[in-house]
C-alpha cells in the first residue's frame, strides 16, 4: 500500500517555501490561471487544480486551491 503524506506549502510572490524547482515549474502555470480568476474545465471545483510532479521517482500530486477573493486590477 502506498504511503500518502500531505503538507501545505504557501506560495507567495516573494517565496516558494524551499520547494523543488522542477515541482514549482510544473505547478506555476496553474497557479497563474487560478490567481487571475480562471479555472480548469475538467476539475469539479473551479477553485482547485490537481497537478502532477514530473519527477518519476517521487510521484506527487499537488492540490492547488484558490482561497479568498480574486481581485483583478
């Protein structure tokens, strides 16, 4: 049975919280979509996105959540 570990990483403009650069590069486009009010038609919740890490040795799926109000200026 696979072990499942969850952790929260807060991504801000200033920091990616010591995250692997390859993993961050794989989720960055989805962060931008959610950040600017977009969504993904295949996701059940328009405020979420599930993105897989490209590292085949450490398979991870990131759940991205839009929290708070999106204000586009």
